[in-house]
């Protein structure tokens, strides 16, 4: 093989090209000289991904993402949290806005056409949030009751279609509004993933007021979304998730974020084990 002589000038050009084409979601912090990682989460889901008034972040997804990032070589102060709404998750990964997304991101066949997933790291179920001591203990009890869900969600429609055809649906703009309606008595129940419901119920201002009905109306396998084709990152994240379970950090994160709601979680899922 004939080798070409590389000049100093061409070496500089090559170095610049490599730095410009660095992986999406990673960036160099010129001020500190340390690397940064961008991670997509929700900013408005207590117990999962929440931006606190002081600018910090809390929740199970945040704890999982922080653990994974550390295993990838990033300390908490090297993480840049990016608000990632449900409708923009695939686009954020495709654009390279973030390295990965941990945001109640259910693994589905449709989504796997656009992004790759590590995990799952939590098995959630569609459930009901009701007032403490409510007589709503099963799906059919919703007949004649006011059931709240978020505009654009199909959760309440699924309940009405398959379980309680006489349920009165109320659609509000956000989960916080539904919870406020439940507290005031404007609605009788709220439906979405049990992990999301548990997060709201665990908030200090709601402690002791609500309970989960304990229904398992669907299976939601939460995974960590990664840009399509980035199998190396998927493998690293899967290894980190396995370590999080084995060293009990996963259990601690569940208790910390969902414990006050008496949330009965499923055991930590095995990597690649999708429950239909």
C-alpha cells in the first residue's frame, strides 16, 4: 500500500473536521474544558421528569438518566437537560439535539422504525387515580362517572370503548388540571400511565389525598430512545441499566420517587423483554 505524506496544514484541517462532526448530543464546554451531554426529559411530570422552581430536576427518569450518563463518563454537572415533549421526541433524536431521551418513552413497533431503544427500564400500566377511599375500584365503576384525561390522549377513550361505555369523558389541557379537578370534585377519576399518576399523588401537596385503583389496562414498556443506527450507545446504556438494577440503585429510585403514593411497581424488566 502506498502511503501519502500528511502535511501539518492538512493535519489541522483533519482535526477541525473531526471536531465539527462530533456525535450529536455531545459538546465541548470551552469554558471548563470538560465535555457535556444533552439528555431529553419531561419538565412537567412529577415523580418522573420535573423542573423544580430552583432550576434543578427530579424524578425517576432523571435518576435513571443521571446513572446512565455517569456510566457513559459524565458527572451530573456535565449534563444539560433538554425539555422533550412527546410529539418531538423522534425529531429531537434525528436532529441530534440530544444524545438520548428518558421521558416515559414507551417502546412500540411504530417508534422503532424511527429510533432505537435501550431497555426497557420500567413496565408501567394504564391505571386510574381516584380520591382516597373512593368507591371506584374497577373499570366498570366508571359508568356514570366523570373521567378526566389530557387533550390528545386516547386513554379515556379506550376506557369508554372497552370497559365503561357510560363514562363521561372530560378532556383538559394537562395532567395538573385533571389532578386539580379530581381534588375539587369536578371529576371522579384521572387515567394515564400508573407511573405518571403515582408521581402526582406523591407530591407533598397531595399526600394522602389520592390512591391508584390498581388496574392494569395496558402495558407500557419505557425505554431510552437513541438515534437510529447508534447501536454502540444502545449497548452501553443497556449495560448501565443492568448495573443499576444489580446494585439496587433502581429500587432506591423507585422508592424515592413513587413511594409516597403507595405505588406497587413491577419488578425491574430484563433488557429486551417487551411485555405486550
